[in-house]
């Protein structure tokens, strides 16, 4: 009879309780260990508010040695000076000889030992955090705080800065953090030195964290944001406090301020002093391109959009638009600067 029952229903029977609706219909949560998505042999199962995971896969991903006794239905997990012993179906385990409770007893489902995830993570001294908004769970096993807060930033429970998103606290300038994941161009998942896991802005204003992957995401975000202004009229000397018109440098100023909170100088000549110089053979999306114009050594700026294109404005006929970075522009090219 049991062979014909699905694993989630079987787990409910083994636990002696009904499964919640989201356990029956919702997608299984993803699990990340030190920022890397864990590939499991079977999906996690949620029952009674507890996430059950395949024991061996999760223990071994945390660099623990696992020994299973089929005769006694007992598992031993060893990592460094930690010895964890658990017998399937019991409500307690032994951690270095000390009895500790489980939120719910583990079960053997279709030949796979399933244990509560938080128990599996925290019993080895790691930090576990469930992110309901993302439907994922993070386990942090390392204490490597290589990055610092550059400007006071909120630690949020979700990668969302809306007013109703709960805040775990403010991280002060100079506070050390461990970056676990790059969620997207705007958010990082981090662990603090007091073992909180949450989300902070990925904008360069707030932390000293950088990576090629994040730079790529942020470059693409710059272009995506700038593209919404395609066709916006050109006006030389356009004011910074409006978006009805742009000139080349006010456009660049607006895009970088809105996307990355970078407050660039107003004119292209001074913008060309920011960041670091890169060669044409190094260009990546989001780099700034500077050109001679109007008799000036540097009188025009655009954003490199990839695929040998420039996003910029200089023409009253075209306004903000894309151009090919062709020989016409390369003859006037002066320098490229990288800000991210």
C-alpha cells in the first residue's frame, strides 16, 4: 500500500499529521550552501512548517562524513570535532554526547533518509536562513568576512527596498560582511559577523564588494534603464533635475545616479577623470566612451552597450539613441573609463 503513496503524502503519514496546502502544491524550495545552489537527488519536502531534505546530500555538501547503519536505522555525521548521531523516528539526537531536540522526527522515504533542514545545518555549527519571498534557504558554513560596508546600509529580510520590507538592522560603515550570493544587479545576500543573513544593496556606494559577474549584471542594468529614454529630445546644457531633455553628459549622469547611486560630475570632461582607463579590447557593457567634439579634447560621452554599440545623445533629430561604434566614432575616440 505504501508504495503507491507519493513521498509527500507518505511523509505526512509518518509524521502523523496533514500536510499544509503549500506543501502539496508549491514548488520545493531551492537550497544554497555558501551561495551555491545545491543539486539534490530528491526534492525537499515541506510538512508542518518544516523543510525535510535528503540527509546524506546536505551533510556531505557541508563537508561532513556520513555513516548510515541500515540495521539500527542510525546516521552518524562527523565534521572536524563534531559528532552527530541520530536514529530515524526519534525526536532527539546526540551532538557530541549531548541530547538535542529536533523540530520534527526524521523519516525514511523511498529509501532516502529525510531530516529537518535547519537541524541538518545548525547541528554542524552553521547558520540557516529561510527566505519566503524567494522560496529558498541559505546555509552559511564559512566565517570569511572579506568585505566591508562602505556606507551605512540596511540589512533587509528580502531583496526589496519598499517601505513595508522588514529591516533586520543597520550595518555601519566599516562593518565586515561575507557576501554569499549576487541576487541580481541590485542586491547581495550577506552574512554579518553576528550571524545574521539578509540582503543589502549591491550599489558600489554601500560596500567594497565587486566581481566580474556583478559588473556584467550592473552594466546590463545601466543599458536597460537608459533604453527607456530612447527618443528623449537632446538639449545642450539640459538641467539635471528633469528628464524631459538630455545632453550627453546629463544623460550619463542620470543613468549612473539612478541605477548605481554614483554622483558623477556634470560635464563629460570631468566625467572622464572618474574610474579607471580601459582599452578598446577590454570594453564591457557599462563602460563610458569619451570623444572629441565642438573643438574640445573631450566634448562627448556615451555608454558602451555591447555588440559594438553606443547608447548616447547628441542629435536634436534622434535624441537618445543607439549608434554603431564604427570608424566615424573611433576617429574621434579619446578614452574609455570603467566605473564598475
